[in-house]
C-alpha cells in the first residue's frame, strides 16, 4: 500500500521540490498551502506522516502540530528556517517527532522520512489489537468502530460530543482549555463563545452519567478547563 504524506508549506517553490522528491520515492503526497487547509485535510485522510512548516498563514505550524498530536500518533517532521535550539525544543515539546532546519539536503529529507515511516509501520503492527479501551464504572470505547458503551448499552453521542470525548480520553490527565477544545474540534481560529464548550461538556457528562462533583471520567479544572480521569481496566 502506498504511504500517504501530508505536506503543509506556504512557499510554492519549496513545496513543489519536496513533493516531487517524495513522489519519486513512491509516496502519495498531498500539499496544503496554509495551516488551516492542512488541518482540514488531516480530518479526512489517514496520513502516515506529516511535514509541517513552522511559519504559515491562518494557523501556524506549532498550532497545527498540536492539533494533529491530540488526534493521532502519526509522525510529524517540522521544517523551518528557524534554527535556534529554543525553537527546536518548542517544536519537539509540542508534539513533533523531528525538526529539520532550512536549508536542508533532499537526501537528508528522504532519509528522515523513510526512518519515521519505518517506525510508524512497526508501531501500527503493535497497535492493531488495542482499539478497544475499557474503564472503571462501565465505560467501553471502540475507536475503530466509533462505538461508545456504558454498562454494555450503546451511547448515542453527537459528532461534537464524540470528538470531545475522543480528544480528552486519548490525552488523559492533560488539561484542555475551552479555547483549545474549540479550535481543535470546531476548527475555528478563535473562540466565539466559551458557552459552546460548556453546553457540550454538560450534555456529554449527562450521557456518561458522570457527576460534576465526583466525576469518573471528565473533571473540571477550575480556571483552566477539562481533563479526562477515567481509570483503565
């Protein structure tokens, strides 16, 4: 099967060179010219690797990298003209797997892409049977089928409720602000109204039979946001 690579780069000439190089290596390459376009593409295709430029319009590479990492473990290779150690550390800390400073050789690019894809194939082989997660208090989640059950009974979640549960449960203990959740799930650059998140969290809690004061799954971190605290079996 041909491996899918998402290239997010606003410089058309650089993007053309990288895309042509990777196409010659036998990969399928999708090019997005803005961070928001890249994020939209990532929602609809299962990519095996993402190449992200740091500085881009609409949504910068750091924010895009963060959004991708909350949703997927696919390798992310950040490319940038910023070569300071602090910038590299920031990119790696936010979720990138590697950092390639411009200008770089195409041979090095090909080698790093091949290396990350090799690890990704191995990781996927290990994860094939780990799609079902079970928690105390009767919660069962099958991410592959998109099925949520509580005490054996299917829960009818809206798309937004499901995405909220997914980003929280797949990033346990991490506290998400309302702004981060809104940007990630509603795919908007700014929070129009925090009330939107509050309403959806309340509805999700009701379906999970999750009390606010003594939660089993979603905890409110006052002044900061929400986090998932479900105990896996």
